[in-house]
């Protein structure tokens, strides 16, 4: 158990709908990262937050948005869902976005989204 | 541009033998970190090992070691004495010091045969 929690574990919805994925980082971790893993593919970095502020943006679609709240939990909002959005969505947390390169990420169990 | 390449989509290894999973990276940064993660069929991502760009010695963690060749920009994972439970996807990742992104390779699926 990494200490990172994600809810829900599974989500099935229809095209055109909107869903919210939730992540709670490990206690003490200020950074939250979101990733998308499509079938049999690697992880695509979506976005990173540090202490409530957006810090880095990757291949995140305009239909997707995220935020980190004062209690440090984060939500990833996916709207106007398409079939191709079906994937495993991971949240990861780390202590701080340290200046040095050592900044291990601890991953949550993921949310499996199926768009029908 | 930052890039991680894993050229082996799938590999087989006999139980109790050693196996090397390849990873090459590309960055112009002098300071970076290299990571390996394991993803079993259950889906979770498990951190295995880390190597810093300034570390002179190869990292080791139990049966895992990282063969770091800086000049060749390679960071291969070596698993000694493979076990059936090692069957999983393995991802190589890189973080550079000036960015807050992690770059992941496409992964290698390892199958350990009894």
C-alpha cells in the first residue's frame, strides 16, 4: 500500500458524459501528478499540482481539467467523454518538487474508466 | 527534448535466471534521475529502484540492480534469480531537475517461465 488513495476504482459511463476522479496523496506529500495509461501503453503525464498550484502540464486535453484543494486532495475532471478516453488513470504523489532530480513518486491504485 | 526508450516490448526468462531489461534515455540536462517501476497485472505501479545522474555506483535494491552507463545514456534493469512473481510490465522513467514531469518509456512485459 503506497498510501495514495484513488476513488472510484472503476467507473463506467457513456460518451458525452462528465466524470470526476479523486485522489488523496500520502500524508505530507504536497505534489500530485495525474497520468493516463491507455490499453497496453505507457503512462502519459497529464498534469502536476504542488500545494494547490498547477506546476507542470503534459498531454492533457482541453476537455480535461484538474485542481488541488487546500487539504491537498486532487480531482481530475473529464468532460465530453469519448470512447478513446477509456483508460487507467493514475494519481501519484511526492514530497516536494525538489530542485534535485530525486523525487520518487508513489502511485495510487488507479481508476479504470470505461466509456461506452 | 526528453525521451525514454524501451525497445523490448516483451521478454521471457526462465525461473531463477537473471534478466536484463533495456532502457535508453535522452536529455540535455546534466542533473536527472532514472527510475524503474513494476506494474503487475493487478495494475498498481510499484517503485523498484532509482539512479541519480551523479551517482558513481550502480544502484542495487535486493534482486534489482541498475546498470547505469552514462556515456551511452542507458539505464538497464537487471533482475537476478527471477521469480514467477516478477512477471509484470516494467517501466523505465526519468525526471530532470528543471522540470516537474516524469517521462516514462513504453514498457517491457516480462514473463517468467517455471
